[in-house]
């Protein structure tokens, strides 16, 4: 099970100069049609042959009806008008993506370009031989993406599979917080409370928020803390535990005395803490059914939740401020537990975002589309719309919306087209570089800066051995063992939280260990230990992630 060794830590190198696939696609007006249709410069006057390909596109159900559908709108038409191919987009429900892909692959109708954030699922497709190796076709046909691989060596490491070939697509990312733990600062002030710094203090603050009428309406109708989706994930991370009730990434492994261990102690403590919150009535009693956090988000935006885990909640915060103009929120460092101080998830500085279907018929056309979508000009247009119609250049040279409402309506819904866009730091990436941020955005910029101080710190690491995208791919038989055992353990953990005294955390951990052993889980533990011992000097481990630029 020895993996191919990685060489050196991930550091950016100077990219070889490469001809861009696209010429100024994001800087012209709506009527500007000057783009190249090939990633390679052509000396011929004849137009390049256009390909016909298919590509997936997440459907979040957020497109205004007058804009069309997620696969037929002004931006998908723009891609076909300006890009090198005729692309048919296939809608993929964002929170049911794996189920949809399974149906498409089973029917032989999966798209050529597969965009998906879940690397574990992409790993399953690799195991099933459903993915195309990319090394040769990138080398032969690409300029833009090839230059990216040269500039970010960690990208190739993260997208190379056990056979030594590259099968996945990805992008460099800002090494900034992905998840935050927010608290209502105005409630702290009203109840004369301090920012909690330990798990016990966090519980006591949540209890005060639930019982002492912090919104001043004379009713006991506030939740101290959420438990569903990101909040639950963050609370597990507070204990240094990577096993969560929500999501598909169950990572209960850690390092101790230079060996990989399956950390049952941290899992037990994390579940016990959530059970304590639930038993005390400090959270939504129906949190278990809130799989994607939509109910918790609604409660937060209504001003009824005091402590809430989220990605940067710009839109939700805007709604909260409309409902509760005096609301103040701040991100807080994860309170210390008996296992130490940890941080919630950071953005992976190298994010895996897609792959190519092994059944795709026209690799050259697909690589041309990859180059088109990976260009800065493509990113600029998808992020900001068209210059002169949706944005103008601000005083700092970065795009500034001409009409914020128009941009929100006509541009914001299509962000998932940009899954190949580089999000590494540059002069116009992120809220901090907005030309004219709104009051809401200024608050969020402050939250980013505070979150960065609290979380981007190797002394308060994310739990685990390394980021999930840098772990080795489990063989198919171990993948199945891991999935089956974790499904049982998830069910048992949920039962422990909501069952009161009839099912204790001690019973849970005993049955969870038995389920893991019965399923063959120790083989998975052994696989990660063998990989770690063979690759610990060259692999990208948690401590190395903070150094990737």
C-alpha cells in the first residue's frame, strides 16, 4: 500500500510564460466579441474547429426565474459564445450531487467535465475507472492549466492518484478560514457576558442566551447554540475531532507519538458535549433533520440563535441586519478543551474541484475548455459580469458594481461556473479588495481579518493528520469498509445525543468501537499508519498547510 512519494514541500514557483486561452473576455463591453477560441495562438485566419462537450454545473435553486435556468441563462450562453466549444451543461443539485452523479454514471450519461467538491467521491470514481488520466492531454493541449501546475507544485500532488497519474482538477486557494464560529456580540453585552474561551464557558454562555431573553421580547424563544451542519462540525473540531454528524468526510485519525491513531477519546468527548447541549434545551430539538443547515440558517437570520457556525455569511448577515438592525456578530477562537486548542476548517490552499469522464470522446476540446475556464479573464467575468454593464473599475483598479442589485440578480447565481478559477491572493480577490464595499461587506471584511487571527495559526491547528485532499485514497475494499462502518457510527452518535438517559455516550462509544472492528475498520487504521510511516517526510501534513502560499 506504499504510495508514490511526494518530493519537497509545496512552494510556489515562477510559472513559465504561457499564451492565454482567452483575450480580454472580462474587460470588454457586452458587445465585445474579441476572444480566442483556442488555448493556442493561431496564425491561420480560419476559425478553430469547435468541439461539442458536456459539463456539470451545481444547481442551488437560487436563479431568478427571469434569468432562465441554471443551465440555460445569459452566462451559459456567454460561455458558448466566447469559449472554444459548444457546451451542454448538466444540472447537479448541490446538496444531492453524489446521488445525481451515481444515476448519471449508471445510465452512461455522465458529463465529460465533472465538477464536484467532494474528493472522496471523485476517489470512488477513480477506483471504478470512471476517470480519465490527465497528464498526457494537459501536456499536449494545455497552456493555461499547464502553467498553473508549474506555479503550484502542491496542485499536482493533490490531484495525483495512487497509480502515479493525475486524474483530478483543482485550483490554488486563499489559505483563509472556511468555517467560523460566530457569536452575537450584542447579546454578550446585554447579558454582561465575556467571550467564552473554554468549552465550559461556551456552554454557560449558550445557556444564558437560551434562558435570559437576550432579544428582549419577553419570551423564552431563543436558541443558545446551533448543532446542525457547520455548527456541529465546528463543535467537533473544538475537541480536535474530525468525525462529524454532517457531511461525508469522517476523519477520526490523528497523530500521537509519531503514529496514526483512531481517536475514540476525542469523539466521545465531542458527542458528550453535544448531548449536554441537547439535554439542556439550548438548541433546536429537530437539528438532526436539518442536514444542510437551512433551518438553522433561517433561525440565525431571524435573530433567534446566539452561537452559529458558518462559512462567511455575507448574505445571511445582511438578512439578519434587516431583521435585527442592532445585531452584532463576531467570530471567536474555538474554546479550549481538555485536548487543547484547535481551529475550524481553513480553505484548503489547494482545492480539488473536478475531473474528466473516462468516456469523454474529445480530450483536446475538453482541455481547451479547461484553459478557458482557468483563465483570469474568465474568472473576472463570472465573478463580476460585464464591464460597462455590471461593473466599472474602481479607484483601486478592481471591479466595482455599477448597480449592486442588478449584479446580485444577474451575476451572483452563476458563481459555480468558476470552479476552476484561481482563488490565490491577488490584487482583486476577496472582499478586502472590493473597490467600494457596502457597510455589510465592511463588517464581513472585519470578520475575515478577525477570523484569520483566530484560526490561521499552527498553534491552534485543524484536527487530523492533514487536510482530506492530501490524504491517500483508500483502496476500493477499504473505502467500502470505511463507509459502512461510519454510517453505523453516525447513527449511533445521533442516537446518543437525542436519547437522554436511555442511551449513554459510554454505550455509544462501546458500540461504535464494536461496529468499527466488526466491519474491518482496523484495516483502514493500518492503511493510514503504513502510508504515514512511508511518506511522513515528503507528504503535505497539517503543519505544512500553513506554509503553502
